C-alpha cells in the first residue's frame, strides 16, 4: 500500500508539471480516484482472511496475466495461419488447403496454440470466480459457468478443425468429383466451426456481462471501463446469436471485437496493478 501511495503521488506531480496545470487540480482528481481504489482495497482486506492472505493477490495477478496471455495467444494463432473465424477467402479450397498440406507443422502449431488458449479461458474463469465470488456469489457462478462452457465448446471445435489437415493432404492429389467432394467437406467444416464459435461467443458475452455488472455494483473500477465491457458484450452477443442462428452476422462484429480487446487489456493490466501495489 505504501509503495502504491508513493508511485501514485509521483505520477500526479509529474503530470501536473508536464501539462502546465496547477498541482492542486490533479491532486483533487487523484484524491477522488484514490478514495475509490482504497474502498476496493478495504473490501479485499475483508475477504483476504477468508481466502488466505497472499492467495487473493496471487489469484488476481494470475487472472490479469491470463487476460493478456489469451490475447497474445490469439495473435500467435493468427500468425501461424490458424482460422479463428472464417471469412469468404477461407472457403477457397485451391488457396487454403495446399498451404495446410505444404506446412503441416505450422497447422499443428496453430491448433496447439488454440488449445492452450482455450484452457487458459477455463483457468481464467476459475480464477475470477475465486477472486470475486465473495463479492457476489450469483454473478460469480454465472461468470464461471458460461466462460467454462465457452472454453469447452472451443476445445470441442478443434476436433473438427483438425480434420482439415487430412483433407488438405488428399486434396492436392484429388481430381474431378473427389476434389469437389473434398472442397465441399472443407466448406462444411468451416461453416460448422463458425456456428459453434458463435455459440461460444454468446457464452463469452453472458459470462463477461456478469463480470462487468459485478465490477459496476461493487464500484471496483472506473465506470467508463465497465461501459466499454458492457458495450462489447451487447454487440458481440447479439451478433454472435444472429450468426449462430442464420450462419451470418452483421458488420458490427469488428466494433465489438475492438471493444472486447480494449476491455480485456485494461482489466488485465488493472488486475496485475492491484495485485502488486495493494500487496
């Protein structure tokens, strides 16, 4: 706590000098934000005895780390050529399948990264439940159940996606009707993956919505952060529900994805920050 006060004060003074604004203006705003942060720290102190001292802060740190790690893994999956969600270009068998056949190691690496990411989602849900269920048990259970279901659905998806490697090996030597059949199978696998991924994202939206409501009702973070999270849940949830039913969503998905990324980056950093400075 003492380390936090020192860092907090230094940042306030530096910002005031850098921007040419009187120190007392920054101190007033900082004092209000610090009061909010101390309120949350006091709540943590109340439950710390029940969960066992350092374990609360360790769980917070690991949860924040997993938020950020999941995003890094998703970037690595994209770099490896893994298809997280198909677009029209991914249905071109002549362009996609030969790449998988020529680089099977890269394909396998993408699936391995995806599986690690899915299990990280499950671990994150458990950690968030352990940290926040003392604040609100019902919301904690909703968060846990739906985010675990999200992770399990995505693990299940990888079984079908793995079949693309076998199709790719056969496709290069296929001709005529066999090639057409393999191309149809390729499309079917991706369409099925898209629908299941949409269902997983509906679960993400419900679980994350419960998490944002918990953060809001307990005055844990600044309201703007919560509203970004709620907006992401609404946009992603509605679009994913439409996609799960119709097989095609709307253009707002990109906006929802950007909001979700912004929310998870901020929450991840925030959890690590509190686990260190309020230790």
